[in-house]
């Protein structure tokens, strides 16, 4: 079992940047594919980005492609989400998640086994 803790959220103006981090404990992240999801008020949790265990294969939602970058450091057991050119519509609680199908990209909430508690990102216009 793995425990995940996100950090790095906050308030930023439109056009700004934030870097979210997800620290894992319990098991090494090289055993897992990782994903980032977000949930805005009144909306369902939505896919943002995912990778496979090595970090070499990544995939993004169309809404963030070219602006967000997922990366990982398996030696440090961390995954990050670099968010650039932020827009007000990026405002949400962001969650990192781990799935055991480490060789595959997963984009659905139901495919993930472990979740962090979330970190709030607010983008002002």
C-alpha cells in the first residue's frame, strides 16, 4: 500500500505558474503508474495527466496539453505537475493518484487504487 500527500497549491493570477508535488510513502513509486486529477466545485473529478512507471510515457487532457507537465523522480518517490499559463478554469482541488498497472496510461478515476488528500489551486482573473 502507498500513501500520497500533495503540496504546492495556492492562489495565482491568470498566466502564472505553480508546481504541485506528490510525495509517496509505503512503497516505491516505480511500482505504479501515476496520475493527476482535479475537481472543481459542483463537478466530477476529471483527468489531467498520467504517466507510466518510468516516466517516459505521458498523456494529458486536451485542456492542459502544452501547459502542464507531469514528471517523476522514483529515487525520491515523488511526482510533480508543473502548471504554466494558468487560467481561471484551472481552479480546482488537484489530486495525485497511483495505479498498479504501471506499464499503461490510465485516465479514469476507477482505474486508480490510491489517492492523496488533494491541494487547492485557485487562479484569479
